């Protein structure tokens, strides 16, 4: 079968130290919803009820978010706990099942690059996931510290560069 270019899904990586990686991924899900497409978002290292979780609940027939992290912000120093590793592995398995179910057009692995950086998963875990992505599924991986191998395997890479941020003035995330 000959596929139209619009039928092919691509693999995106949104990385870098600037703000906007998760926001860009959520924007893609929101735009897809306008075309009747469904998105699944696995949030790694996040267990808090962020605004996007509440918003997704309002449009749950189009956007599904599952979190695979602790209720408190995850700050890993040294060797990660077995529990953090289990949560990340569970998230990767849940996202893989969602991706292969045929129920979703877009799969977003939010903060997956950070989970890799903190050794909750391996580079090979991500590359295997990427290689199993069905042709029609768009896959988005977010988080700073994207591995070179992941960047090379992607179709699109955006590096969010911080120029100025209010956090440096002591203003917390809102």
C-alpha cells in the first residue's frame, strides 16, 4: 500500500534547558484533538496534579494522561530508588500498550529524557520503544538531557534554549 505523507507519524524530541517542552507537546495534543485525533500522555517522574492533568480530564475522550511518579517532586541524588525505577518501567510499559492498542494517534513520553538521565530507564529502552512505533503514530519525547542516540533516531528535534526566566528571580512554577 502506498502511504500519503500525511499518514506517516514522526518522532519528535523536545529537549534543552528552556521552558516549553511539555507545553509544546501538550499543544500538539490539543491541535490534534481539533482534527479528531486522540493522544496518550505518559508523564514520567510526575505525580502532582498539574493543570494539564485537570484540563485533560475535561477532554478525556481525546487526551489521556497517566502519571508515573511520586506525589512529591522527584529529586534524585545518587542511585535511584527501586520504587522510582519500577514507576518508570511501569510507565514505559503502559505507554507501549497504549501505542500498540491502535486507540491513539499521538503518544507523548513527557520527561522521558530526564528519567533516562537519572537512570530510571536505559537508552536502549527508549530506542526499542521508538523502533516499535507504528507508522501512523506520532511519538513525542520531552525533557532536558536527551541522549545523543535518541536525538539521532528522531525525525524532529527542538532544543529549547533559556534566554531569561523568572525562576532566577525566585518566582516558583505556576
